């Protein structure tokens, strides 16, 4: 490890940004972490008979029986079309993976910077 070189402190108005700007562009209200962004009542899962008639055998097994499909074999594996992923059974939108990763990285940075203010993170 090398000693830090060329450190330039940020201007005073950048210091303690989240404290000074609670509604700022990069602030997430941690009190709202458990608030649903999507109303689950809008995306009701159909009964088993309807799912069996609506889905292919592969789709049914993946979504209902924890089956893992083979790579490069589904109809969308090479699609580059822009859009979002939705649950095929309910139509509920998913957060795209790259957005989930960005959010988790941001939360990790926030937790390191303000551990006393962040909620306890648990696995499971």
C-alpha cells in the first residue's frame, strides 16, 4: 500500500452533503426502504390451471418448479431489444439486474460512510 499523494479536499459546500441536503439528488430515504414501490394487488398470480394453459412446459417448470433452463436455448437469450423484464406469470416488472447492482454498490458505499445511520444489513 502506498501513501496517498495529491489529496485535494473538496470545497466546504461539498462537505457533509447528505446532512446539508436531505432531499439532494443522491439521497435515499432509508426510512422508506421497506415501502413497496409496486402494489402487489395489481399483479395477482393466476391459479395453477391457468398457468399451465398460458405457459409452455419450460416456462411453467422454471417459474413454478424451480427448474433451471439450459443456457442459450430460450427465445430471448440473444435479444438486444431495450426494455424491462416482467414476471411472465403476473406481469410484474422486475428491476433490471444492472440497476440492482448499481443500487447495492451505492448502498454499500453509503453504509461505509454512515454506518451509524444505516439499517442493519442481514442475509436471508
